[in-house]
C-alpha cells in the first residue's frame, strides 16, 4: 500500500490546486512521493502554478539593511508568529542584520561568531533569547549584495516593523545615474521581484536541475499529444524556453505594465537619464520558503500540557 496519509492528500491539494481524487491518485501512482506527485499532476495539466511551492512554511522575520553601495538580507526563524511580533525578537533580528552588514559576514557561522552590540556574540545572544522567550529560534540564512558604483535599494513587502517583514528584497543597480533616478527605479524593481518571484537574474543562472525537471514534465505532455517526434521535440524546447523566460528576472514582464521585459525597463530608464544603469544582482527572501513545517493539533498540545490527555 502506498505510504501516504489524508494529511498528505490535503497538503498536495493545497500545493497544486488539483482535485482531492486526483491528488489521491497521484500519490498512489508515485508511492507517496510528494514532489513526484506534484510533477505528475503538473504533467497532466491538473496542478496550479508551481509558484505555490514558495508558500511560507515557518515563522519569524526577514531583516534587510542597506548602506550606500552594499546591502544584506537575513532570515531568522521562530516557531510561532507570536514570537515574530515580540519586541525582543524583532530587536534581535534588526541588530543581527545590522551586524551582518557592518561585518560583511559571508555565511551564517561567521555571523554567529560576530560581536553583538549588547555584548557577547550573535550566537550567545540567540541562545539567551531562546532561554528567555522559551521558543526555538534559528538564524537561517543571509545574502550580501554590493556594487562598485551605484546603489543597493531595499523593499520590504508588508513590513511588520521598519526593515522587518516576511518578504525582503534587495536590488543592486550598477551605474553612474543620479540617486534620484536609481532609488525610485530600484523601489519599482523591488516590488516586481517581491510579486514575480524570479528564480535567477538571467536564464543562464537558472538551476540546471529545475530546467531538467521542466524538460521531463514537458516531454510527458508532448508524448501525450501523439504528434510526430520532431514536433514533440519543438514542443519541449518551447516549453523550456517559456519557463526560463518567465522565471529569469531580466526577461520577466514588468508587473507595473504587464508587457515590458524588466531588462527593457532598466534600459529605458538609463536612456531617459542619459546615464548607464545595469541591474547586476538581487535578493528575494521569503520567510520560511523551502522549510517543511509539521502540522500540529494546538488544542491537543494545550490539553497535554495541562495534563488533560
């Protein structure tokens, strides 16, 4: 018997938007392999957009900090949203992000070892927070961006507090245009990145495994068409090219007008300013993306804690 539960079927339905029976059938056919079931539903045209895979799966906050030509984004996770609203936790995320910016920490271990403003290290302050707040917390990831000339612009979607929220974006614009040109352009690009969820700056930067996965899905769909192999091959290449175009930032259609590629938006801004502007890097951190969050029965937990169960 396939190893999956009713909760797996429910989660698959929420992830893909496919019907309950289709989700159950997909899990049976893939022996309970969740990701394989997602691919199977997509291949059959039964799944909704793959971008639902970015749905938040953990609590906490994303912090962003910028200083002129450099910026950093840091994600700190907590178990519940209650802690994310806690002033002590927010202060820790804000200061830890600032430490990452000022020290230029290249990875989490370097950041944890860095001096914390209130004394000790970031790691020691984190341990203290866990003890005093009473909930597990983790400094999960960070990314630095910088330009030699130009600006790094930040954008926080639905901020919980200044520079803290659930989707943090940094936009690195290289060039000699004036700040009053680069800053508003960066803000608009930041809003686009938050909404459009690009997977890489350009098609060349897309993960090879993701491309191969899309190729396999496209091949299954093409095979079901019954068309000649030569036509199927063109269908597959067309589907892969479409995927790359839709997921690479520079080729995505700008959300502000829905028709202009982002690369052309940047080029138009440069032409209008009579200056050079190049979008060279970006960061998009969405809280909890890629983390599996265990389902819990809150009422049962409370009952157990009270000795009622």
